[in-house]
C-alpha cells in the first residue's frame, strides 16, 4: 500500500495518496475505479493526471484551463476528462492544494515557487535588466568575481571532469565555459532572461553545442533531462541576500545527485558597527532641501522630517576604509548544500559588539564572503572592505541617531532581514548600549539603496599617529621612485630615461569595469 505524502505546488511529479476514484455516468451513478493513488506532472500550462495501481499507471489524462470541473462537498472533485471522474481526497489539506492547482491552470504563477514569492512587475524588470549585454559586461569585467570563479572551478577539476553540471542563472554562460574547461561531460545552462539567446550564440560560436545545452526558463519551472553531479551559479546580491536568487540556487538542489557539489558552497554575511561622521552628515544634509520656506513661492518645510526619515531608510552601497569599523565583525553563514529555501524568508542575527575605541556609532556595515569547497581545494571570494573592490561593494545601514560607545562597552542588538515580494528584504535594525537606556532602531529598504560611488576611500579623521607629510617626504625622492620626482618624470606617460621615445615606458591601465547597479531596474 502506498504511504501518505504531501503535494507541492511546483514543477515536477507529485503524488496524492489515499484517494478514492469513481467513474460518474450521465445519470449520476458511480463505478469505483481500482486505483491506489494519483500523480500530477506539470508540463507547461498543462497538468497530466495519472491514476496508479500498485505504483503502475492505469490511465493518464491531460488537464488544461478549459477542463470542466467542479467541487463536490469538502473533499471531492468532479473532472470531465476522457471520462468523467469523481476524485475524493483523504483530507482537507490535500483537497485544498489540488484546488489551488486547478485554479492556476493556464497561469504558471501558482506552479512556480519563484512566481509565488515575486511580484510580476519586479520579475519583469529583473529579467529585462539581465537580458542586456551591457549588464553582463559589467559583471564579466569584475576581475575579482570572474577570476575567482574560474580559479575555484579549475583548481577543483575532479569535481567537473566527466561530470554533468547545472549552471543556474547562466547569463552569458561564462561559468558553463569554465566547467567545460575543467573537463565537464555536459552542462545544462538555465537562464530565464533573453540573455539565453546570446548564450546560445556564444556556445555555437565556440563550437560547444554538443557540450552545453541552454534551457530558457526559470529553474523552478523547467525540466532537467537528468540528475547532475555539480551545480554552479553566481546567485549573490548586495548584502549577499538581495535579489533572493539564493532561494533559486537552493531550489536547484532537487536536480543534484547525492554527495554532489555546489559552487559556491557557503555564503557568510559579516556585520560590524561603524563610525563615519562624514557619511552621517552627508545623508542628514540631503533632507535640508526641504527646509526651504520659499521654493518658487512654496513653503516645503513641513516635509523635512519625512524626507529625513526616508533618506535614512536607504542602505548605502559604497566602499569604505576598514578603520571606520569600531569592533570586530560577527558573521551569519548559509550552507547552500543543507539550508532550505524557507530559512531565507526571515534571517535574524543577534549580536554583541565590544568597541575597541570610543566612537559615535552611526550604524552597521555589511559585507560577505562565499566559499567554494571542492574536493581538492577551498577557494574564497570576499567583498570585505580590506579586499580588492568588487561590483558588490559593501553596504552600510545608518540609524537616524548615533550611539556614543566607550571602549569595551557592549553594543547589544539584533538585525532581521524580512523577505518581500520585490526580490529583496526589509532590514530591521535595533541597537542599545549595555548599562544604558539608550536605544536606536531603523527599518531600511534594501530594494531602494543609495548608490554612493565616490571613487575614493576616505581615511577616518584622527587615525594618523605620525605626521603624514613628514612620512611622505622622509625619503630621498631621487632614490625612491614613489616620490614626487618619479611622478613628474612619468608625466604624460614617459619616464626620464625614455624622453627621446614616443613609446610610454609602462603599459596602459586596463579599462575599469563599469559600475553595476543591480537594483537600478
């Protein structure tokens, strides 16, 4: 006898057990059908209903949006298929899930976890954004990102050699190409945006049609022809979790063989309190526009407080000198091999920080590392402020009022990321000082950040313990090629030793990758 199971509303095959099925005649008499179960297979906008007896298919029927059906009591449904069938479920939960599937026929939204958690307008803009070659270029030109992925894959070639690989959110297909370079037998590159067509063109141009298969669609909805040995993806957003693609990446595990690998394997979010008076004043002053009492004859001042609050609800995406941090960071890790999609709906992190210096604490800074834990080597990709800059930058969340902390005085609090249907999170932040009633809080919208790309990293004032001017000029410029004379000699791209030549004595700098605003769609 088949054991009871749970039906899920997503692509794939799902079996509803303990159902009673009868044929219904025109005069409403019923004839029992000898079945023990029923399976549903989602196929695009159709659902194939198969009746089972001892695990074997007795008959199958296709249901579409046009299929006539009606409910009959709390647990039964009548379906007009090739034959008119009455199906009675064992409990209300199974009946309710079946009802949801019937209501969604012809509308893939209820058949996809992605569409169930995402507003249609957000998804449309998201896939349009990633369908542009210019946006793919921005990511490809992130040298740290692209090189680290290649190194992680090639240095763990035994996880790819003669293996079947799944590339989730393949984009241009660059990770699929890396997998082939490592000796993969075949790669299934799944891409939901229009970039899938460009990906196919690149594969054809590089003569890998027999090695890489592009599947245009969302991983929650497409079918992969076989189980895979390794999953690769670049699913990280700002503050690691923005865009909610990590849930899609974890969802792809349904195609992963037991003991299979995922690259990346883990993602770790770091957070630490920071002090940056310049940033705080900059954001505060933005609201002063609304102080005006005679703007083209209009008094705007009554909206100043609302504007102030709004600006402070924007996370700051930029980079900063790590000396702005006033305490050692703590971390929260997500294991992509074991954690569930539901675990990412609400992420709560309690913290206690111990400042190493007296400072006004203006909020929390966030960055992340991901690890590629292969059978041969573990490789890390870091977005820390102490590391080379990536297109993810770092993220800082301000509070409207700073906290003044003394050295060693514990800063206690919590940060909670609450997912929303705009493919992002609301960031709820609370902090208070131990032994004090002082408490600050804020709720920020990660979907609406302030992109503060200044191109420079300011050194925190007051950190010099020796004279910077004397330190800079302490060496003999003629002996130190970092001095002024060396710089002057290289003016316009020439060295003093090659002034008779029209050729520069040093190579041209590679073009910088463009700033990538993943939330600008």
